């Protein structure tokens, strides 16, 4: 936005601080009217013919915009991708603990990446890993839906769950 002396195009359509139309004026007359009121001349529609300028307190306007941006940022929720790692031969208690963590992450509104790691000869039996991954999906089916089906990537099998 151009302000005060930065505005060079003449004539201008001028709008007063209260929103009333003051008509079409040249730059110097509009600037004098703004300075007389102790305010700034701000270009609001530079592409219009003639360009539209408004008499306002530019510092207050910038402050209000920054304040609204901060409010909008407070209200937004960022979704994170949390990861829970499993192994094909996982024991029952470890499985329940890890699924409980995944349930907490989903409850907070985050997505969960379920990663199953194969080591050594375990990779020869991917069906054992698929059983574990499918069991996680079944355990969390009440609060999560499968966003990405289980797929093999090197030594890892991954699946992404999203909250319902």
C-alpha cells in the first residue's frame, strides 16, 4: 500500500475517514485534506480508474491488521504426523502400550504413522508384519480411519491413520 507522498498518480477518488465520498481530487488537494485532519492518505484500490484513496490513521490500520492476524493464528490447529514403531514379533503388553500412545495422538487430532521395522531374516516373512499392522488398524478403528493402506518401503512397512 502506498501512503501519503508515495502516491503520485493524479486524479484520485477520495473517501473520507467516516466513509463518505469526497469526490475526485488531485494528489496535493487530497493530501492537504488528510494532513488537515491529522490523518494519512492511503491507496486502497490502485488498479481502479481513477485510483481510490482513503483518509485514515495508517498506524492504527496496520495495528488492527496485525491484531486480526494474531487472532486467526491462535484459532488454527496444525495437524502433526506422529510415528509409532512396531516389530513383527512384538509382545502383547508392548503392543497395547504402543497402541495406547497412538490412541492419545489421534485423540489430540494428529495423524499417526504406524511403522513396522523388519531386521535380518524377518524380512522374509512380510505376512507376519502385515498381521501386526492390520491388528493396529482394528484396535484403533473406533477413533481412526486408514488414510494410507500398509505398503512396503525397503525394510519398513508403513500405514497412516487419521482421526475420524
